[in-house]
């Protein structure tokens, strides 16, 4: 399948989503990995994790239309070697997403909606947040909240953040796509974000930039 979304946002950010339907050899054949990257790839035990890793490299090369190297710091924060891009990466099951910007902070998260997330909601939903009682929408609504908080967590570099205590998603009615407001409140102060979400097949996808 490859690219299912490639979009520039306000000429400042670039987002891409890749759906993995290729096999290992097909994904690998598109790449020119160095020795360190081969060592990293071979360190993964599961075939699924290898496919995720390869799809991320295929996606970044497609977005920038050139060979690029993703590296990580000691906190496992991704960077593009030799560039000034801010980058956020997410993957779940068959989807991989990358969000890029040279001038803005970025955060993205996606999840396959395959779990009974309602059993976990007390760990990340606070008293200010409202979840629909409609049984047809409730799980999706919770996943949007979870993904939105993951995106905020990433854009704030995972600093001093508890999902329930420090992150709040303002009330909204879930739709197939939309824009919602989120707030980070921690020792660094208060900061609000506009957050885009959409549903793709059985996935919840959320991103934000500032």
C-alpha cells in the first residue's frame, strides 16, 4: 500500500502515513542501510517490529524525497541526522506515521483501536474531561483522548507529565475527523494546543504542532 497520506500543513509542517502491506524484502529493497542500521534492524526479534522499523525509513525517504537517517538520543527522542527538523514518529500494527517541521514543535500518535480501553480510562481521564455515553462512539472517543495525550506528551519532550494530572482534552463530540483543544499544566507552566484528529479504518490518528 505504501503512502496513504502525505500533506503539508501551513507550509510549516509535513505529515505522512504509511500502510504496511509489503513484505520484509520489499521494504528492505528500497533502502540503503549502513552497518549500524543493519545491526539495529537485526536486533528486533519479531517480524512485525522489523516491518515497522523498515516502514519508518521508507516513509521518511518518501516524505523528503531523499535518503535520510533517523537517530535517537539517550531519551529515545528521534532526530534526522544532519538536519534541523523536529520529528515525531508513531506506529501501530499496520500503520506508521511521521510528522516533521523545521520551525515548529511536533507530536503525533496513532493507535489501532483493538483493546478495551475503557478498562484503563481511570488512569488517563481526569474529572474535567467528558466521554460520550453513546456505546457506538465511546471507545473511539477514549482512543482520541489517549492519542491526543500521547501527542502532547511527545511535543513536550515527555517532561514532567502525568497523563491524568497534567494533560486535559477539552470536551468535544467525536466525529470522523476534527480539531480539538488540549492543555498541558505542569511545573513549566500552562500551554494550550490545537490538535487534529481523524479516523482511518480502525485507527485513531492525532497530531499537533506549535
